[in-house]
């Protein structure tokens, strides 16, 4: 064992103890300290994986896809290291390993399954030499931090190009992701076939109106949402690749989403214990990754069907008899999908939206104006009331008003506790809570004290941290 | 009928800037003023003279490069319309193209030269909440938004839109923000600017009505939500306000 690595491990662990004593969860500090002491800490620890490392990146769906994949591997009997949500920078990824190693650097595991922030991807990929990389999708996200989407895609593209031995699992429906198939590493594609619900409403947020290869205008036979759909470029011939793993007949079954997975010639029914068609994408990505690693569909599907959502990923609670959902919102594409939930669910509902503008949320909240809240002009008939909260509650109220929501239905209550209370007491038969990143945990905590969570626990895909 | 133009909506659509148009159109609709919006797309013929209000949003550097060529072909038409009183709101990248040029680290992007100012890339991006005091009909008004630009703009013989209360403004040095010439209003403020600054929106609507020959006093609207929003934004920018703005 290298002395520098051992020293880095002990420093990292000391930092973890220190931050716990200060009452902070310390999800990135230990990694930060260890990398400072010895810059190759991550490389050396990841090299211990008996089977290898898997990275999941992209704008939306990273956490869910990653946790689904970790769960699939664990249930197949593998020992898995996994980073927890929010800790997806290089420091957080390193912390995930430190948590599992002893002071003497001992740890035994088969797989490291890691979600990685787009901007951190090149740095992490260069250290861990991934066996598999899953790319979910690319949308605009917190522009003030990352610059333009073009640059984000280019950065990941360059990093992937430097991994000729790595296998790729790519979303066939997103032209910005599908273009990676040409980079050299062999790619497996997943996608959704057209279904009954295909774009009843045309959302305006489409990142790739232009062909990523030649710049020409893309033609679409249909959209799933945003720029995801059946695309082709009349100019250069770039088109949606035929996916090896395809979700057929996507549909709602009560409060669940379902589809039939076609894998090669065979078909397997899948029913997820959650809502939102985007979760089908996450499940198809995890399934495709599982197939690429040589697992059996009969093993993988049951793992997906018993998956429990992580914090704020359409997490379910119950308040008295009322179903309550909590969902993170962080960019226009994700928020549009969240609004979609309002009209896939029948009956009156109360809607809570908390918007913070701390660094982790993105200090610029202009993106709220790129969300198609205009769909609410019609939908508001089924909404008992909107409660706007958080540091920028007032701006959110203005956004709803200018989207055409009746001012009488808009309540601005910046205080989270009072706002949560008002929403739960609303007249709707269901309640939907949407929150930006730094508002999510306080809201979850408030909900936990008042409502019953459904399911046994959270973050089931990941092992709980060792003390 | 007020005729509103949205210049290059496909390319200039950064940071929720379309919210400015949403606000303009809604505040007309709430007063029963008929409005039609024309999307002015790349390569299509444009008659700026037929517009009452033109909105130009911000875009990335790549998008700005694509559109400047097309825009140069319409320069004279736009110049004539502006001299004739066309009401324009230009934000960030849309603001920069109206000046002489934008000097980036590796090239000079020629502007339309309609207003007397130039822009050069600064050493660091100017990002953050921003508050500005502007004067509307002789009355000072505090407006707030979010700026995010690497270009630093220096004004020649043209008035600034306002005075920086907090943030960077045009260049972080001279305390000016934006530019104002005839009925042209330029600003670096995203956020977007108009929805939570209804005094400015209404000012633009009044000017556009005048240009359309439909001059009328505007019916007062209930703006308490907007007032709370601008107060919150001013507070986030570090400016404390007493009473209404
Ligand atoms: Zn093409």
C-alpha cells in the first residue's frame, strides 16, 4: 500500500469526523481533503474495484438511473460502492470511496457505480478509467455555473473520445447524446417507441433544433419531451439510432408508469412503482447497462419494479388520506415534466413550488421563464391553489400570474414551514410539492414530521454510509 | 393593433428573456389592448417600419456570430425605424449588437453602429443580482434583475439607461447600466427585466401606443405581486428600499 494514499485516507477520514462533529453531513469535504493531500486518491481507490467502475452523467435522471443500476447489481449479488445524491463532483465521488475503506486502506467491492456532474465528468473519467459510461440527456441547467450547453456537451464529448476501451450506454432519442455513438467506443442505445401520450402539448424548450453534426435543422416525426424523439437530419443523414433496448406501449397504470421492454427479439413487461415517463427512460438506461454487463433480464426487471424513489425524485408520502408527492425541480426540461404530472393525475390538487436562489440552486432564477407554465392557464381548473415559497417566492408568484393563473389562486408565502402547512391543508385530493435543490431537504424534513412516508426507506440503491 | 416583433426567437433565447415579451403582451391583454406578435426568423424579410415594439434578447457568442450577418442586411431599415420612434428593448447580446463592435479575445464582431458605444471582453464574467435606478417621466424608479456577461460596454454620446445601485452594470467601473436613445432601451439585466418591473413595461407600452397612433392613458393594474417581487430582488442584490418604488 502506497504511503501517500494511506496518509490521504487518514486525512480524509479525519475530515469526515470533524465535519460530523460540527453537525455537517460532510458529503464532499473528506474527498476534498484527501485529493489535496494526494491527487491520485480517486484513481488508486477506484482501481480496487474487482469488476470496474460505471459512470452515469447527463443533465436529468442521473440520480435515479444510478440508484437503479446500483440496486440491480446489488440484487444480483455484487458488492457495490455508490455515491449519494448531491455528492457528484470529484470530491463527492472520492468521499464515496473513503466512506467504505478502512483506515488501513482495506476494502473489497465489485463495482463502483457513480453519478457524475457534467462539469466534473472529464476529471473523474480520467482517474477512474470507467468500464461503462451511461449518458442520459442534455438540457439547459443552471447556466450561470456551467456556461452554455454547447460547451457542456463538448467537454463530455472530448472526455468520452479519450476512453476508447469504454462501452457507452446512450439515449437514442436525444440527438445531443446519440451523436456520441460515432466517437469510437462501442455504444448500446436505449429509447422509447411512440406511444399514446406522445406530445399532446408541444413544449418550447428544445435544445437541439439543429443537427449536432452539421448544424442543419432537425426534422422530428414525434417528440417525447423537449428535444427527445424520433429525429433525423435531412442534410447529413444523422438520425435516431435503432435502439437495442426499447420501451414499447409506454402508459400509466394507476399511479405507476409501465411499458414493455423490447430487448433484441424478446419482450419483457415492466411496471415502475413511480410516475413520470422520464422514469421509464431512467429504467431503460439501467436495464441497458445491466444487459451490457451480461445480466439476465429476469434478474433486472424485478429489481427495477421494487425500486424506491430517492429524496425528491417523485417521493411519495401520505397526509391523512391524501397522496403527497415531492419532486426536485432544477431546469426547464425537468420542470415541464413535473407539470406533466399534474395532468396525468385526475382530480383537484394543491401545488407547492419553492424556489431558492442559493449557489447550489443557481443564483439566476431566469430559467423559470423558460418553463412552460402557460399550460397552467388551462390546467388551473384542476388546481385548488398554488403556494409559492422559498427565497424567491414572490418571483414565482409573478411567473404564475403572467402564465395566466388567476391571482386569487396564487398564495405567496416565503416561509417554508407556513407554506407546507397551507398546502397540506388545501382542498385538493392530492398535493404536489416542487422544490429547487436547497429547498428540497428542508421541505422533505417538514413533510416527514407531518406525513407518513411510503415504502421502507430511501436511497435504497445505495448502502447507508458506515460510521 | 400593436405590432410586436421578436427578433430571432430561435437564436436569442437565453436566460428566460422571452419573459419580457410575455410581460409586455399580458399587460396589454389585461387592459384590452390588441397585440399581435411576429417572430422575425433568420433569413426572412423584415419590415421594421411596420413594428411598434421590437424585442431583442440575449444569445450565446456562437448564436450572435450566426445572426450578425443576417442583421447587417437589415441595418438601414432598423436605423430608419429607430429614428422614426420604434420602441426597442434590447437585452445583453441584443444590446451589444446595436453598438459599434464587440471585441472578443480572438476577434472583433462588428455591430450595427446604431448607438454610440462599444463593447470589449473583460477579464472576468460579471455575474450576479443587479439593481439599477432609472428615470421614467422624470421619476426615479428602482429596477432589479440578474446580469451575466463577459462583455464590458463603454458609452459614447448616448445616455445610460440608469445608475447602478448594486452589481456591475455596463462595465463594473463607471456606475452606468444600459443605454437609452430615443425609444430604444438597452440593458444587461436578465431576470427577466420587465415582469417584475411593471413601471418600465407600462412605459414601453405607452410609447408603443403613441407610435401606433393609439395614445391613451393606461388603466392601473393591481401590481402588488410584482412590487413584492422587485422588493425581494432588490433585497437579494443588497439594496434596501423603503416604501413603494
Ligand atoms: Zn446533420
